């Protein structure tokens, strides 16, 4: 859920830079949960920290070893982490 929130915050931040003030909503049907997401200064700081962490990892000569977490089973990118060479 955190990654979905960060992705939506990125979109909201991009829209804000274009002059649009928007809100978003995340729907999790399996959990019957709905989460409203708004751009705030706190959210912007959280997004900036995440983006800096992404940039730091991208600059590494070798990516860090993958670490299985509870979300790996349903992740769309799991083949990138767990593919055999």
C-alpha cells in the first residue's frame, strides 16, 4: 500500500507543478479498503525522501541483494528480483 501511495503522491506532485490542485483515492477491493491521498507539505517531504533513496540505489554500481517481504508474491516486478540468471 505504501508504494501505491507514493506513486499517487508522485502523480499529484506532477499535477501540482503543472498548476492543478488534485486529490486522489486508492482502492483496495480485496481488503475492502479505500484511502484518500492529498498533496501536503509532509507528503511532499516523504516523497522527496523516497525519490532520493531511489536515486541513491540507481547510482550504485551493483544493486542491493533482493529481500523477500510479504508483498513479493503479488508484486508485478517480482520476476526482476527473483529471476535466475
